[in-house]
C-alpha cells in the first residue's frame, strides 16, 4: 500500500514539475483596442490619492462582464458595456461625478433582478445608485438614509444578519482626514424598503482602526459572513490596532483575533482570500510596505489556515518574498492564471513592477511577472480587478494607473487547459447568492470558492462568477452551500470549459422564469432533453444533478408542477393556508381551481393534499 501511494505521489509531483517547465504564453495589453480609453488622474492631483476603484460585473445580465471605473481628474465615472468578446462601449449612465471617490461594488440590494452600484468616498457618505433599466441609474443616497462624513475605503455588499437582504460594508481609515478622527468602518443594514440603517455599534463594531479593507468571508463554514479587517499602521500609537478577525454570531460580530495568527500589527493594505493548499479552509494574504521598521519586516504576509480560526504566516515557505526595494503592495488576488487547478498570486504594486507568483508545484510558487508580461507600467497603481472579460475561460486583469488610461491584460495561457465558470443563483432576496460557498473537484484537485461582491483586493470588485481551472479534466463535481441556509446541492460529471448557472432546489423546473413550474416548462424540458447531454440554458431541469436529463428529472418536474399549482397563496409551501383558500372558493371558478377545470372541486382538493408539505 505504501508503494502504491508513493508511486502515485511521484506521478503527481512529476506531472506538476513538467507543467512548471511549460513556456508561459504572455498576457497582452489590449485596453485601447477593446474600447477602454478612460484616463486616470496623475498621482497626487486627482480624487484618488490612495487609489481609485474598479468594478467588474455583468450589469445588464447578458452574460458579459461590464466595467465601472473611477479616478478621472474631473471625477467622471465611466460605465462600459461589454458588447461581447471583451469589446467595450461607453454608456450614458446618469451617474454624477464623484470628486473624492474611492471604491465600487455591484449588488442587487432591492432584489429586482439587476445589479445596483454603491460607491465609497473620502469625506462623505456612500453613494447608492439603483439600476432602473440597463445602464440607467438613479441616485437614491438621500432617500436610502445614507448619511455622514466617512473616510471610506473598500466597499462591499454582504448579508450581515442572515435575512437575505444585501447590506453595505465599508472600510474606513480613522483619522486620515482632519476632523474625521472618529470615522470607523460601517455596516448599513438593508431594511427591505429601499432604506438602510447604520447598525455598526449594535453589530459589535465601531473600534477605531486605520482600515483599508474589510473582507466578509466564512472562515468557519457555518454559512454566515465573518469579517477580516486589514489595518494600516497597526504597530503605532495611539491605537496599536493590528488586523482583526471577527466571527459572525447571528449578526453580532465577536472579536476572536487573539491567538488566531492573522492579527499582527503592520502596514496592512489589500486582501486576498482563497484555499491555496486545498485543505478545505480559506487562507488570507495581505499586502504591505517593504520596510523593516515594523514587526513583520519586509514581507507580504501569507496567513495559511491550519484549522478553523487558526492561521500561520507562511510567505517565505511559499516563495512569496519581496526582492524589490521600496515595494509597496496594494491590491492582491488569488487566481488560477493558467487553469492548472492551482491558485496563483498577483500583486498590484504602487511604484514598482507588479508581481505574479505562479504555483509551480503544490505548496510553492515562482515569480514570473516578466515572463507573463504582467510587470505593469511606470504609472503609480493601486487597484486591479480580475474577470474573464472575453469569456474564453482565462482570467484577465484590469488595472488603473495614475496618469494613463486603464490597462487591460488579456490572458492567453489559460485557454490551453479546461476550466469551469459558475454563475450562482440565490434563494429568496439574495438573488446572486452572495456569500455562497462551493467546492469543485476536478483533475485530482479540490477547490473551494466563495461568492463575493467586493471586499477583496483593494478598492475594486472582481467578477462574482466562480472560476476554476481544471487542467485536462473533461468533467467536474460541484457541491454548493447557499449562505445563511441549510440548502446544499451536489452536481456530478459537469462538463468543463463551459459557463454554467447553478440554481437552488427551490428554483428547479422554472425554465421560463415565470416564478413557478407549469406546463410550458414541461415543453421546454422536452426540448432540452432532446439534446445530447446537458446543455447550457437547461441547468434548471437537472433535478438530481447528474448532468443528464432523463425520465427521473421529468418525473421530478411533474411533481414540482403539481406542487406549484397547489400553492394557492404563492408562499412557497402547500399547507393550511392553501387549504383554507381552496375551501373558501369551493364550487366556484377561483384561485383554488388547481387543474383549471373551471370549478373548485374534489379533484383540486385531492391534488392539494397530494402536494402537501
């Protein structure tokens, strides 16, 4: 048995060594050719002295990732529609200039099916724009109840209390602006009526910290979003407030930083979250100043999760060391740059060339930014975001550089291997399943991911679609846990190199998105089942998750149709309320006529009782 294990390990290790020797196809700079000509202000002269935000998200729901950019000297915010294939067209969006803007995040706060935008700024409240039509936004900041002067940095959407509504999470840098010495990171609770309430203190927060990023991630796998604070000057007076880890206890956040291993005090800035070593736990990496006059010295700390809530700094062991003098890192990302199934690290540096640490073998990286053509430009840079802008299966990198136009680096290496992109659909009000956790298994790798809407990197929002590299695998297995819920699904043999949508059990069978399964969906199912294997657009009919549409799925669809018809009051359940409505209409042509015979009678009652529960 030992011989077999060693032999398999040798094959696995040799395969990855061979992969490390493969020439890397360089990224290419293509912003101008693809229609992106947004000019960022020169360093120190514009609104973004500490950087300006970017957002990558599908704003119009057409399957292509659009871009929102800020940082122009005039404060004008640009919205670019991805018209397909990674080509962009500037839109008229009704978003007013923001002279002191910081960060951007997109999320469907009103659960109407499209993404809205929230912006942080230095010296004011967050600005909230509701999307009323594709790329048409209305400023509802005042009517939403968002007020106050804050030193806003990275902003995000997340569900703080598990009610399904997206709340606003904004990092604040205490004391950065004169007169705002009490400005702390904030949580605004979504009240569900278009307004928000500041619940920072009631949520257990409000400690004075010089915070650049607050990352909402579920480190303990209990289904809710915990918080990690990345704090600047954590080793200096008067606060001496290093990075902090807060556990979410039913919407109240408990500081569990002591002894966690990820809370030293240093010049912490950007944050990356992901499972680098595939042990099933989310690791953390932050950027830093390359100076030795701080407790951690000149490193970009990598905090590997050893067990739930316990981390160990491991940057040197992983080969992530800063050999460049005066390196100042800001945004940082975990991404599989070559689709080999191993997460790599991209560092966005302020003054010095950017860095790419490619995981050549499990547990070790090599620096290869120059080989990949990812050194950046001479312009000062703070923010970058990651997305597959041309939908070819490779993750591209968009960054803004002071004094120059946006920089879009297109990935070509990743297209040589298989991949999987997953768009999550949520339960109830959380339409995009923000906070959902996934485990994807392919080619011997077990890859954990979480759905984010901001709060990682620095000032930006990456594409919320889940991306994993699958090497040479032709299929993958996926398990999903929806946030703040016991709901989970297992999908097997899902074909790779495709973009799939994953639906919760409650949405299965509704192929025409009418809100319920009905006879029209049965016709759609038959059309899908006539295809060879599961095809994109038919995922909602795969009830048993085996990537096939067969008699078992059709039977499950018929049961769902009967249940939805018996749900007379449309509350998602068949129970006493439906029975009362049916009996109140007995003998008439009313809503209790489940079989549409024109009369509520015993047949309808039998159908309701059969679907009970």
